[in-house]
C-alpha cells in the first residue's frame, strides 16, 4: 500500500516530466532540433513572471509577461538556428543548443540568482480528491490535463491540417521545402516562438513543485529528454505516458530508504538504457 501511495504521489513530478518532454518533442518534431535549451528558456519565462509579480504586477499580467519572455528567448535562439544552422547536421544543431544551454545557465544565474529560490504562485495547491490515502491536489490534475492537451493538439495539427503538412516538410527537408514554396524561415520562427511560450507556461505550472531556483529548473532537461526518449522522439503519446511513468517510478523509489538517494539519477539511467536498447535493436535488424 505504501508503494502504491508513493507512486501516486509521484504523478506530480510525472505530469511535469511529461509536460516538459512534450515541449521538447514539439521543437524536435516541428523544426528537427534536439533542443538542450528548452527548459532553460521555460525557466526564463517563469522567472520573468515571478519577478514581475514580486514587483506588484497582477498575476494575470505577470503570466503574460512571462509568456512573452519565454517566446522572445526561444525566438532569439530560433533565429540563430534558422539563420546559421538550417542546413547543419543533427549533431551540429544539438551541439549548438548544448553550448547555448551552458550560456543560459550563466545568464540566468546572473539575472535571477543561480541558487536563490523565489516564491512561485501555486493557485492550484488545493485538495482535489483522495486515492489510496493520498490526497491529490489540483496541481496534479492541471499539469496532467495540460500535458494531455500538449499531446493531442500537435497530433491534430500535424495530421489534420495544411499547416501540419508544411511543418512535416520543414522538419524533414527544410531546403527542399523552401524551394517548393514553403515559407521555411518564417514558419520555423513561428514554431520557435510558440514552443518558447508553451514551455514557459509549462514551467510556470510545475515550478512550485520543484526546487525553484533557476539552475534546478533548467536541469529538468534530463527528465524531459528521458520522457521524450521513451516516446522515441516521435510519439507524443509515448512521451506523455513515459513522463508519467518516470514520475511514478521516482515516487516508488522514495518509499525505499536505501533507494531514495538515487532518485536523481533515474533520468540518466533511463536515457542510457533506451539508447543502448535502440542501438542493439538496430544491430539486430542489420544482422537479420
């Protein structure tokens, strides 16, 4: 019963991991970039919101300012990637975002204090219902519902709309898409801007449940990558359930005193295991 309770409690983190993993997958599926800066950009937006609120700005307006900050930061990164690395290999693009992630950590530390937490508003921190003697707060419900929206909406856009067709062409062959009339740079910039705002919104919702200094929130990228890898960086549903499973696993480990200290390495272990499994699978296919 204890294990079930802690697994359910872990869904707070699981919804967050799923949500951030889906934001990472959005950037990958729409502009074909494995983006290390995703959570750092979201943290910028979240901290812009909380700083504005601390200076007396009403919460609704502060949220809008945070969304604008996240969108602007991601758009700036997207401009550089579109302008200089549109034809670069996947490895080069990934390396560029990894370098930018390091730069954002330093910049965020200077602007917001690397190890100085802020009091993020948590309007949903009220009991919703009880399962297995665990009180589930509305934050869990909101995060999971938002993750569900982030899983369903991109699938509908990609598969049911003309814009989705253009996005698929942009992600697979940007230069060819541009030659046949797809406004590739403009479309890519829209994607970068929208996904930046989406990640900022996600981070605002999940920040109260974590150590809310800039560095800690930015380093949630490891959990986001683990969730996206469980979805093979293709499936929005796989990423959703992968993130929820990671949260349940983290909660389950907390019920064992000898394993509790290892919860932080779960995403790294998952990433390694998935990569090894995929490599072995590729070799089996080649052997066959």
